[in-house]
């Protein structure tokens, strides 16, 4: 399972096994799941706070495949890669993470995935800067489709690293946590993703909210933001366009026509939405006149789930967020391992919701797996405390 987590960025390698389309990540993950269910069957926490929401979310996704998807083969691939396999992985990970020493293997796998993704993208960013070809609107990427994908993947890992850097009782874990957090933060900053910048600042502040230095950190974040704006013309331009609604690079102006189109479609198809992999096709009759893009998701966390999994899946996801907050409260009142994961999930939740206001922080192979990995580790940490 640690190896499966380590190769998450390699989901972009998509081999064919005869007529079957798969990914390198999926090949490793399926083996890990088979071994995990065999080895830990008696320890799997079937009764957990996320069982009900997960089943409701899976029901919505399944209905999206059967009844509303425009291309059933693609929808079925998304169903297994974004829902079935990550949820199953979360269950196995919960059993593994009941023992702190076993959980370190999972943490090592997550760290390797984050380091490889961060270093690969920092390398292409550095090369573009040296050649004078770096663009703040479309920064280069090494693995993903866009620089936003870099930030979306690294944000929950940054929350995890910072939690260990501050609150772990192990000196080595604290040192490694700081190294990883600084590396992830640098890669997110270099992505020039404005949603990533906002999420990074928010998760940093939320993680420090449980520490006596929280007000110092808030002041440091404000100072860093002011220095970045004052010293870098690229940063000023990237932020300044958000206050110019006539700029073609203004995110909100671009998203407004997309959101109006999506809401228009969902008003006419409220129950099932567009179905898995069906947003582009379902949107065509309901496009706003000023919408000229061809995006595959509405780029809003809640509209994404509504469109892909219908009202059933959206209800499951909202219920999941409620349970997320409740289990964070339980973890904060528990022992060191559960508290570490509670702080991690506090930062990850804030980052996901904030960046999710303008993007799609779940609907990718690696993002879905990170999502359920962290929830599984939290369940395991709570079980360990009991």
C-alpha cells in the first residue's frame, strides 16, 4: 500500500491490457488492495463515521454510471478509479494505521509521492526561468495537465507535513516534516495558482491555530504576502488581474459564465446532473452565451459532485464533510496519534474547500486516493486510541 501511494503521480502512464484501459497507479493499487483485504480482513473497521456517507456517495456515482452517463465505458472507468478503489483503499489503510509503526510506511509512501511531484515541477519551472520562457498565466508542468493540479495534489500533503513538523513527539519526524512542508510550499508558490496560494496560507494558519505561536504565524503570512507583492512584478500581475473584471485572466469572470451554465443545466436535470464524465455533453443545450470554454467539470466543489453524482451523491458528500468535522473534534480530544491526524485533516479540509470554490479538488486519480487515504488514517488513529 505504501508503494501504491508512492507512485500516485504515475497515474498519467496509461497502459492497455488488451481491451482494458488502466494506469500504472491502478495496477499497483489493485495488488495492494488484494493483499490488504487478505491480510487485514479481521481488522477492517466496517463500522466507522464515514460508512454511511461513503455508501451514499457510491450510490450517487453508481446511478451516474447507469442512468445519466453519456459514455458508459468512460463513466465506468471513473467510477472505479475515483470512487471504488479509493474508498476500498481507505478501508485497508484504516486497518493498517491502527498501529503507529505500520502507519509510518504509509507516511513514507505519501512523502515519496509529494517529493517526486514537487521536484519534477520545480525543475521545469527553474528551466523555464533560466530560458526566459516562464509564463505566470500558464506555468510549465512536468507531470500534470496544469499548474493548478500541482497545487491541488500538494496541499493536503503540506497539511500533513506541517502537522508532523509542529506536533510530532519524534524529533526525526519533526525535521522531515519541516523539510517536506517547505518543499511543498515552494512548489505550490511556483505553480502561480492563486487558489493554491490561498489554500496554502489558510492551511498553514489553521494548522498553527492549535499552537501558541498562531498570531505570530498570522503576522508572518501577512508579511510574506506583502513582500511578495512588493518585490515581484509577476506576483502583482497574477493577483492584480483578480481585481480587473475586464481582464481575460480574471478567474472569477471566467468562472461566472461556467457556473451560470452549470446551474442552468442542473435546474433542468436536478436529480441526476450530467452523470460521470457527462458534464460537457449535458451542458451543451444550457450554455450561457458568454461561456466559450470546454471544461470537463463545473470547477466548484459542490457543483462538481452535483453534476457528476447527482443529488444523491451531493448529499453523501455533504454528510461526509459533517462527519469530517465531527471526527476532527474527537481526534483533538484524543491521544497524540489521533490528534496529529485531526490537525492534518483540519488543514486539508480548509484547503480543499477554499481551493474547491474555483476548481475540482477531488476528481482525479491521485486526488481521490489522497482524500480517502487521509480519512482512512484518521479512522485508524482513532481506533488505536480506543
